[in-house]
C-alpha cells in the first residue's frame, strides 16, 4: 500500500515519531501547551500507533 510511491506504514511511523516527540517535549514542559492539547495528542498517538502496528503486521 503506497501513497505517491511512499509506503503508508512509513508515513504512519513518521507521524508516530513526531507525535511522540511532541508528547515528550510537552510532558517535560520544554514547550508549554494546555493539558487538553497534551491529552488529545496522546490519544491521537495511540490511534496512529495501533493503525501503524496493524498494517505492519498485515504486511508480513
């Protein structure tokens, strides 16, 4: 499965990494965001990670 020649699994993996970096930096207060934003991005991280893992397992 590809979008524009790039694997969907790779795109979701990069998205996971970006969300993880945001969660880490906001949790350690390197950047100041409201708690609601931190919580919603945590939920988004979980959803994207589950989709990424499911597609990666099915690709085997």
